[in-house]
């Protein structure tokens, strides 16, 4: 079974630009969560999608948004990039919405210059 | 009330020794406590998890001890090996339909030969 796939692996963007990151969950998994990982803040929850609906959202500004498609693939978008958005963005998939093991992808390393 | 406090931030252990990482939580509604292991360049991977109806869970060299009254739980790595060198995250979440997981800040473990 293929794992969680995140694309691209690395990205360099300029302040003010926008970026879209993609996550393909494990086949059959319907829940997709996004996390931001930085050395100073650790792993912070961005949002979670289940059956194309956002079920939970972390404390991030509205510049961070996401969506989930009918095949469970998910995208997150960050608009008007700031230097502080530089981070590793991780996607995790789970079979269901209730607490089960979350499988993480390798992440997308975003650098904002 | 959603915080999970993790200590120490870094840990150096001799090969064969015991590594101990501690976490404390505030929200008594948390009912799922996973530990994740992350190697450089990889996403976190579930190591072991516990629910509050048990006080200890052991899987191989890894043991979670859970103290519900103190709202604390810890990871013990017995016979630590250089291959265990990684960053470890404790986490806590609520059941009831939402996968949102609150992570500790991480402990960087180095096992020296």
C-alpha cells in the first residue's frame, strides 16, 4: 500500500506570492489533516478534512486555506506569503474521523524569501 | 487548556541505557495519547499509543506509563540504541469525531555508542 504522498517536496517562494501544496492520502483513508512544523513552534495543527468537509481548524490566519476532493486528495493554499510561513508542512491521513493512527507524509519544505 | 508540555527538549543517552521523556496535559477530556518518532527528512511515524483506561503499555523496548490523576504520561525506551536517535513527540487528542491532535514540542534524543 502506498503511503501518504506530498508534492512538491521542496518549494521556494517570494514574499507576497501564494502557494498550493498537495497531499494524496493512503488509499481508502478519508480523513486528511495538515500540520505546520517549525523549530520554534513544533507541530501545529492547521485543519482537518473528512468527506470533503473541513471538520476542524487550528489557530491560523485566513491566509491558510484548504480543500478536499471527492477522491480524498487534499490541497492547502497559503496566500500573501510571509517570511514566517517558512516551515515544513505535513499532511496526515487516517481511515476514519475518530482517533486512529495518523500516517504522515514526508512533508513539503516551504521557504519564503 | 489544549497544551501538552513535553520535557526534556533534548536528551543524550548512552547505548544500552534508558531514555525517559515526559509529557503533561491539562485537558482531562483528552482520551488518546500517541507518541510519534521522527527522523530527519521524514514525517512523524506512530510509535505507540495509550488510552487512559490503562496505566502502562509496552511494545518491545518502548513503554508508555500513564498517570491519569497527575495528568502525565511518559515514554521509556529500554536498552536505547543509536538507531533510536530521533525526535520524539508526545500528543493528545479528543475522541468524539474529530482527529485534531495536540503535539508536545518534541524531544531530540541522541544515543551515543
